[in-house]
């Protein structure tokens, strides 16, 4: 488990499967980082990298705290890496010394990297976890059994709330209605299951889909590629995945 006092941008150059990064600050969280994406880690955040299968090649750029001032960089996030940012990272890691002089090419290159990080596209899919104990308990139970039927009426009964109250609280805490949250949870869990080598049929049926075709259609709508393309290591336009606190397989 690393805990660095510098802020860092770790880019996944190549991998047979997406890389999982586990962060700890006040609560646990996990990020799934496909090939060609990067994860931003603020200073002081303990983290570890887990490759679900095969070798992984990465490059990391370390940055002094406070050098980047964008409010969205106060927390961990996955970002898309443009061709320009990728080449800047390659050059910085391969050519720049740790202690370089101010005012020269090295400083200009790092300033450009900072600009590109701050303007990088935001993550495409995030599963927030509610903090209210009753809602959090329901969500954790669903993550353990994503094939289970989930209805507003059933969850309201288990939480001893009216359907209207549960719907209002759930939307307030997560920004999603319950149905949308369950759909996103199933998709994110399916990423980890596919990366672990499970078949499309197995993943579809164990994550609440009626058929592999229904699962494939939902997967393509969310990520821009099919489950088979994902297994082969192809990266879709929406394949930036950030997973909120408490998420697990």
C-alpha cells in the first residue's frame, strides 16, 4: 500500500485486463482503469494496484501538491488521456530528471501536462453509495446479489419507509433513482466479472439479465463496445469507470 506526499497521475499503458486501483482516505473506494486511461491520486491517499489478469505496464507522473488547482482534482478520479497528454507523459517519465531547473523546457513541459490534466474529460460512469445506514445496507445487499429482483416497494418495506420517502432520500443521497442505480451497479459489477474470465452467459445471468443479448445491449449502450470486445481488450469511448465508496464484487 503506497501513501505518497506528492500528487500523482498513473497511466495504464498496456494490460490484458482493466486494472483495479484501491484507494483509502476516510473510506474505501475502487477505480477500474482500462488501458489508455489514467487515474489521478491526490497527495496523502493510500492506494494499491491490482491487475486482474496478466502483466501491466504503467507510467506515473508525480506533481507537487497545490501545483494543480482545479477543484475536481481534490479527489481521486479516472481521466481520459488524449494523444497529446500521452506523449507528454512519455517524454516526462523517460527524459526529465527529478530535479529540473526552472524556466527551461522541462518546466514548460510540466506546465503543459498540468494544463492537459485539468482539461481532461471527466469520468464516464460513477456509482455513488448512500450514507444513510438503511439505504447503504440495502445497496450492499444488492451488490452481493445483483441478480436479485429489486423494486421500490420491496426496498421500502425492508427499510420501513414509504415508497415516496425512500425514493426521495435515495435520489438526494446518490443523485440517481433506485432503478438507475441498480442498472449501473450491475454493469460495473459485470466489468469485474468479465475481467476475471467469466463467460458472457454466466455474467449476464448472474447479474440479473434475462439473456446474454439483453446484457450485451445494455453493456454496449453504457460503454460503446460489446462484452466480447471488452474481453479482448478494446476500449470504448465511455470506458472511464469510477466506483464510489464501499463498492465491491
